[in-house]
């Protein structure tokens, strides 16, 4: 009797994220047996170059010996203890290091990015309530933004694909136009777009004076919105506007933090500090779920209250500050400190730009855009006019399928093919990815 394959067992028991079930009929999930560096290995022995860091989480490659050793060592001492009334060395050390890196004094931990967004939204609202400003109940988010899929996080997101079904359940934020440089008019620079769109947001703040708790933004790159990018000037203008109107600035760096944009944190490129900073994904090097909401001392001090008081922030997660995850995060920060990671990333980013540059002249490429170690190639029916393909044609999925056949994981965002590889990728592996992407785009755009 033949035993069912991993793929068959998977189909019977699992429900995969962001995957229409009908897609599994012609492209079933690939069972992965092991991984090392930038390579995934399937049970059939085939290898796949992980060009997107397994959904943007892996920084230093799979099975990194330093992170492996840190988790193994921590496992022998303490795997977890609740953080209500107890604490432990890994979480204290991690919090101290994050405070030193960001200038924000206190860390509030969760597991995934959406949970960190929920904390930030509640914390900002609660802060103003503690200050006696009960009219502040609204948030401002940006068009095309994405902050997660729990209901609060989805409320301040603006990608219709994720949001539209759940609209009746959601908060209704004020939506400001994105500073996305892709939609610039003829003769406009990215900085011009930033100024123009910021003026609209400023008007919203004036219209709703005393009603807004916070503005939430993805600094420099709107990742799930198609890797759309904006000028750092927007963040400087936004920080100034939030200060003028006494509104919190929430920086969601869950996807772009820890070196992805060329600096440790994206906000550094604008020379600003948010009131609340959200980190996750790469925080543990891609090993374990851990996210954090870092807050200013001013916000922290507003919650000085007795237990049971309405002023207390009674928000909790069972695995808050998990010791194993914190050990992985500390090991990840050790790797940043042990070598000049950002300098090497700049070299890799330059090589990535050179390797993909020939695609700029492709008739069906509307734009190649890059911020640090994130590079995106936007396909279009007409590259010059930027006329998009009909979404139903799913041209990006054709590239995805081709790339898998060639041994690369290049999962697109619609018709945007992007690279966000682990920092241990080598130049020849970048060249390999560029060739696969170019050939995949050629095949996907041939009618």
C-alpha cells in the first residue's frame, strides 16, 4: 500500500495563507525538508534560492550557527515564563539594546506584526484618554498602506484585496494620499510628490483637530502595497506636522527595519524619531515569532496607575517576551555588531541594481525601483505609459511558476516582481536571480 505524499497530506489538513484553494490544484505547496543560507531544500532534493527571505523575515540566512547556538543554549536554561510579575535576562537585555538603538525607552512585546499594531493603536488612544482628551478616537493611515490582518490593523490598512470583505467590521480611519513616487506627474520628483501629498494630510489634521490619536505609516516602502517607495522628506514633514497638531506618529517598520532600507531603521534616513516604533519579522532573524512596540517615555509615563484603574494598560499575550525568541533576537543583534552588515548590504544593493538594470528597457517593465536591499520590478502591458495588465491575467503568477521551475522563490505582489533576499546572499546568486527574473518576465509577457 502506498503512503500518501507530503503534498497529499498537506492538502487534506492545512489551510494556507494568501492562497486561493483552487491555486493548489495546479501548483501545490512544495514540502521543504531543510534550509541553509539562502537555499531551501525540498524532499525531492530540489533546491530553491529564497529571494524574498521567506516573507521578509530571514536576515542572515537559514540555520545560522550563531542564532542556532543562542536558541540551543537558552533552551537548556529557560524556554518561557509569563512576563506578568516575572522577567528574565534575555528580554531585559533585548529591551535595553532596542532602547539604545532607537532612543525609545520602553518595549511592549507581542508575537506577530499585526499584534504589535493592535498594541500601538490601543496605546495611543488610551494615552489621550488618560490625558483627558476623549475626543481623540480616530487614526490617519495612507492610501495603499498595509499594517496586518487582525481587525484593528486591517482597519488602518488600505489594500482592498485584504480589506473589502471585512469592511463592515472595521474602524473607519481618515485616509491620506500616499507619497508613492510611482504616481508622480511628468516633471515631478519624488520629493515633489512628498510635499504635495503631505499638504493633503496636513489639511486632514486641521479639519479634524483634537479628534486624531495618531498617524500610522510604513516608512520609505509600502511593502504589501506593491513595494511602492517614497522620499524620506515625507517622513520629516510628517514628523513636523504631528508635532504641530499634537498627534502621535506610529512608524510601522515591521517589514523594513533591521537594515532592509540601507540603514538600521528606515526612519533614520529622515532623521526623525517616531512616538511609537513597531518592529518584527527580522527581529529574531526569521527564527521565531516576536514583535515589539517601542514607545517614548512620555507615553509610558502616562500609564502610571494602580491595578484595576481605567488608566492602566491591561493588554496581554500569553507568550509575550518569550525567552527563546528573545535569545534569537539578541543573537541577531550580535551579528549586526560583529561585522559591518550595513556596508556589505550597500555593496549587495549596488550589485542588485546592476544585475537588473537591463530590464529597464523591457517593453513590459514600467519601473525598477529600489530602496536598500529591496528592489521591485513593476510589469505593465505598456511600460512607457504604465498601463497595467488586467489583474485577472495574473502575469506575476506566471513569473512565480517559472522561477520555481528554475530553482528560485520569487513570489510576486500582483504584477510586481521583487527581491528582498537574506543578507548572506552572494553576488553570483544575485546574478542567478536576475537571469531567472528576466527570463520569467519575458515568458510571462509573451501573449
